[in-house]
C-alpha cells in the first residue's frame, strides 16, 4: 500500500548485482553407501496375469489383467450374462471363468446391476 516501499523493492542495487556475479556455488551429493545384506536375496513376487475376454474395441481393449481382477469390458459382459441367464451364469461359474474370488463375485452381482434401456412406442410418448 506504500509506494515508497514498493519502489525500494523494485529498485536495482548495482553494487549487490556485481557482488552476486562473483559468487560461484558448487554442490555435490555425498557418496552413497550400500548396506551389505549378507548375500541375502529376497524373492520378488511375480504377479500372475491372464488373458482377457476381448471386447469389440480392438486396440483399446486391455489384453492382460492380473488374476483376481477384471477389465471393464469383462465386468459389463459378466453382469449382462448373469442378468440374462442367472441360472447358467452363477457366481461360482463366473468366479472360475474369470479367476475371481467367489465372495467378490457375489458382492459384484448383488450391488452392481446393469440398467435396461426401454423404448416407448411413439403413441405413448405424448402421454408421458
């Protein structure tokens, strides 16, 4: 709010600028020391993958997923299959087919229900 303070802030100080030009800074990281584990090697867990049931998106389809997971296309497909044929596509069959935990499949089928698009005949559109 004070113009004299603003002017002081933006004013160049030639003496300070010449001193800053003479400053040279060199920075180095300290040497890294690796602790010896005594020859002990921990095995890395390789994640098991499976091929997906491909949809109709071609290059956009996910080709591989981890076991215990599904792609979006597979999720929509299995939900629709269960909705159309619940006696054939049971939670147990879906779990085996897609390498999933049966408890997760049961929860998926209970809480995620695909909606149905219904078209009304033209005559009833006016009534709606």
